[in-house]
């Protein structure tokens, strides 16, 4: 099962680099991975689900706690460093639906972590929940948009600078809530 998922993920990555995301079909993927159509559908419902399910580093993105320097349990360092390592893949996807799919996925993932963190804060009031949700979406969306713009520009600023700025966005959000 893990081997099959890896084969499908590798096939998708190779195909994106060769011909771009939008022109890839499930038939292309299964031929490249040398698996049957039913095997593909056992694991994924669509190539979009493979794209986000293919993110083998998801656990690394959110598994660390704040004691590891990851604000709100979001491993920003890994996000920037890992994506920089895969710059050619991003460049191959940048004018495709894949970027929007990934941006929405990561924004939702991070917004959920930020929101849950803020809800657990001692000053949280139920009446503030909607605004807190908006703030979490704004912070997560801002970081992801900044990441994608940075990648699109070819990573001209050191990853360490981007990481510090992203952490500042999150800590400013926390301190704003504390000061309320």
C-alpha cells in the first residue's frame, strides 16, 4: 500500500515535470506507475486528491509543537526549506490549477491549526469565534501566498528571512489576542 502510493506520487511528480499538471490524465499516471485503474481508485478519487494526498511531508508540516520553535504547531521552517528544495516542481506547476489546489489545501490546513490554537487560549470568548476564524484564514493565507510568491520569484530572499517573517505574522496574531 505504501509502495503503491509512492509509485503513484513519483509518477505524478515525473509527469508534472515533463508535461505540466493540467495535461496529465489518470491514465498517464497509472501507466507511468504501472498500476491498474482500480488500484489508483482504491487510494485516490482524483488526480487532485493524489496531488494533496501525495504530500508526504504533511506530518512534518504540523506535527511539531511550539517547544520545537513551531508557532501554533506549524513547522514553518520545514515548509519553506522543503518547498525551496522542490523549486523545479513548483515552477512546472505555477501556471496550472495545481497551485490553486495546493494553496487552498495548505491555507485550510494551517488556518485550522491556528484557529484551534487560538480557541484554546485563555482569553477566547465564544462570541469572538467568527472573527478568530477570519484572522486564522488571513494569517494562513498570507503565509501561503507569500511562500508561493517567493517560489515564483525563484527564492531570492533567504529561507531563514521568510521563516522569521512568517513566525512574526503568527506571533503578532497571538499577542493581539492576548492584549484584547
